C-alpha cells in the first residue's frame, strides 16, 4: 500500500508539472470558461429577464395634457408589464424623438395620446350615457356608435418578435379598455345625478353630487371582489432561471467536461511514446499512473468549480447582472460538483483509452461535449427548447448535472431531491473508468 501511495504521488507530481507547462491546455480549462460565463451571462441577462418577468420600456407622449394621460400612465404602470417614461434624455419627449428612440431599440414602444382625446372621450361617454338612459331599448353603448372618439397611435420596435408585439398590444388594449369603462361609469353617474335632480325638482345635496362623481375614482380594482394568490407549496421556485442561475452552473459543468482534451491527450501520448509499456514492468505502476491522472484532474475540476462560482458571486454583479448566491445550498452544490467532476474524469479516461490519436480524442471529445451541452440545456436554457429536445436531456450527463444544480438553486431543493441525477453522474463515471481499464488491459 505504501508503495502504491508513493507511486500515485509521483504520478500526480509528474502530471501536474506537465499540465503547468501546457499553456494552451490551461487556457482551455480556465480562460475559455471564464470568458464564456462572463460574456454569455451579460448578453443573455436582458433577454432572460424579459422571459422570466416580461417588462417593456414605453414612451408616453401626452399631447392631450389632461387627467386622461395621468390615468392612462397609472394604468400602464399598474399592469406590471411596462416601465413608462414621458421624458427622453431629461426633456419632454416629442413624437419625432420617440419614433427615433423606438426605431433604434432604446424603447420597445411609444404611445401617443392625441390632443383633445380626453374631452372627446368624455363627450362620447356622456353621449352614450344620455342615449341609453333616454332609450334603454336602443341597446348597450357599444351597439349605438362603434366609432371611437379618439385614436391612440402605438409605435413598436421593429425587431420585436411576434409574442412580444402581442404582449404589448394586448396589455395596452386591456388598459385602454379599463380607462374607457371608467369614463363610461363617470358619465353614467353624472347623468343619473342630473336626472335624479330633475325628478326631485331641486338640486341634489352637494355631498351626494360629489359622491356620484367620486365613486368611480374611489372604487378601484378589488373594491368589491379580491383575489389572493398563493403557491401550492411552501417552497418558492420557478422553472425559468435568471441569466446567472442558468450560466454559472452551465459553464462550470462545461468547463469540467473540457478536461477530456488534456486528459485523453496525456493517456494517448504515454501509449504512443512507449511510457505505458515501460511502466508495466513495475508492479502497480500503470494503476498508480491512472490514479495520479484522475486525482490531478479532479483537482482541476474543483478549481474550476471554485473559480466559476466566485466569478458569479463577485465579478458578474460588477457588469450589471444579479449576483450568484448559492446560499444554504452550497454544501449540496459541492456534492453535485464532485459527482460532475467524477463523470467528466471518467469520460476523459474512456476517450483517452479508446481513441487512437490525440486528434481523434480532441475532435470526438469536444464534439460530444458540445452535443451533450446542447441537448442538456447548458448551451441554451432548457425552457426555451422544443419539447422533443427537452426529452433528450435524459441522455446527457451535462444535462443531469444542470438538472441537479437548478433543482437546488431554483426549487430550493436539498441533496435528497437531486439524488437521481447525482447517482446517474456517478454511474456514468464508473462506466467511463471501467471502459478505460478494459481497453488498457487489452492494449497491454
């Protein structure tokens, strides 16, 4: 046993020295994942925020200047979908400036409230109330006169996709409908107060008149019926990660599996240079050499894990993204990381044992990792993939690792809740090691 430990330590030192001289390999293992997690996370941040919690920046050009513009703005903001601005670069926005800002993507849309829209809408509401109260058989107001009193123009960013165009259009139409109903109720209240006063032959008390006028303003949403929403579980979670929750684990996994390139290359060089043949004359040396490589690259994976999580926690917030905070799930995440490292190490050993040349190992290993990453939800968020692609996650070890990480960080799970993907990763590692040992014996 003492001899084996000494041989493993010697192999570990030798592999560490070899890897430290391989600048290209170090860049692949550390530099490229660092660049990917920084660039991709920042690029995806805005898009994934929109998917997780859609929010569009709108400009409101209020040429009417009355309280209708204020009511409309309050309704748009209350919808929870829009951030509404009436200023552009610190000055009141004009139609020309709004069009240019929207066409250049600074805002997703601009809404123009034309001059006189408030007076025209109130006039039309009063007319409809008069007609219906005078002749109820004439039908509802919408059947009396369908022509709108005023039309609002909406300019949309030309690069918006169809779902976002529908979102802005439908929510804006819903807000306008609410404003329209409010004006109609005000008109009906005023007309009923006038008719009641005429029936009595004397003016109504001032307090009652004010009550009629204020009722539509005071009775906002929830005045009669309210809806309380609650989750059906005591664990807050979502299936849509933000850019940091998606990319920090994803590129950590990807970087770990990149060890296939230097690990497989080292195995093939030993075989090609005859070193493995010379080691066979020393009892236990081939096993010690394999263990030394495995321990070294497990250590590399641990360093990658620490580096990527540190970038998510401390560097990405400086670039304007949310901070990565594993919180109480760091312990289970480390277990998932070790299982992922073992799977990556097993895959690298298997590729190195099977491939006939470093070129074969590099092409096959890198291509397989990219394919596994694509179907596993690493290269792109799983929720954005077609259903058929989502089902392919079951064949991807990178997908298993991503599933485990997201189970911890999104669903507030514990180690037991992610036991299935962790066990699959360990089984994958065991299969890879078995393949490597089998081919090594056959070549011997």
